[in-house]
């Protein structure tokens, strides 16, 4: 395969810009870019490894213990787009009539200390359904604050009930 030199951009990185997408190990050295795709190496090579720009940093998934896991599963911090919690204005629980279909959703990151509970919107709640890092619950006309408290200890204090 032959690619015209005017389509290839060569450069060097010190290791803070790119990672190997399969192992999440930072890449340091020469690289080249063709059509917005980055490859490791000083010169064009049709079999060169692709590298990608760092997108996410996650100290829990970015260490030597998880490198083996990343190699086996292909799951790296580049693939983990942690949903952002959207904090809504806090509404006192005494002024909510849940009989009219009002729902409130809550999330708690399980590895945070001190414990922080945030009120989130329904879209964020749905995106966290399968997350291992978050405990989620809701209050509506089918689930009382007491039931929600059993799923997320500390929620009662958050609600100031």
C-alpha cells in the first residue's frame, strides 16, 4: 500500500497524549497521522498499531492491576464514559404530592468517602442502571422514601425528612 507523503503528518509525543486502545498503556515516541487516525511509528507502515488520544482518566481503571484485565476484555478507560450526575435543585419532601406522578431519582457513588447523594434526572438514572460504581434509587407513587432508604442508606438525611 502506498500513501502520498502529503497526506501523512509525522510527530513525536512524550507519553501524555496517546494510549494504546487495547491496553490503555500510554504511548511515547514517534507517531504519524493519516485522515485523523494515529499510528505508532517513525515511518509509514501498513501494519502499524493504532493509537488514540487520551479521553478519560479514571484512577480506578488506570493502574497496573487493571492492565491485564484491559488486555483480556478490551475494556479500558477510553471506553468507560462515566455518566455525569446532574444535580437538580433540592426540593423538600414535605411539598411533594407523589400521587400525581411526581418522581425523584437519586445516585450515590459507592467508593466515595464521605458519602455524597445527589438528586439526578430520569435520563441519568436510566444510564446508571447497570453501573457498578453507583447505587441508585427513586421515590414515586410506587416506592416510598422508607423503601428508598433501605436501598440507599442515608437518603432520609439527604431528604431532611
